[in-house]
């Protein structure tokens, strides 16, 4: 996946996980709360991967621009 899709998936998983946790808490379902916590954590990791990819891409583009400028 690209950085944008990783970020989007991460944000979506965080939101869904958070909602599951809230619903689980509201109805007293520990399994749903745990599922929500796991999905939220997965979302945080996905978003972090997307951020890292974006940072690497930006740094690579800046380095390439600097090299091309010197040619």
C-alpha cells in the first residue's frame, strides 16, 4: 500500500476500534472491548507506517532534487 492508503486504513481502524470499545463498554461485552482495543492498536500501527513511508518519500525526493540541481 502507499502512504496515503496506509494512513487512511489506519485512521479508519482507529475509529472503528474506538467505537467497538465504546459499544462493548456500554453493553458490558469484554470481548467486544478487547476487539476494539486490538483494532485501534492496529490502526495506530498502520497510520505510523503510512507516516514513515511519507517521510521517507519526501526525504528521497529532496535528495534527488538536490542531486539534480548540482548536475
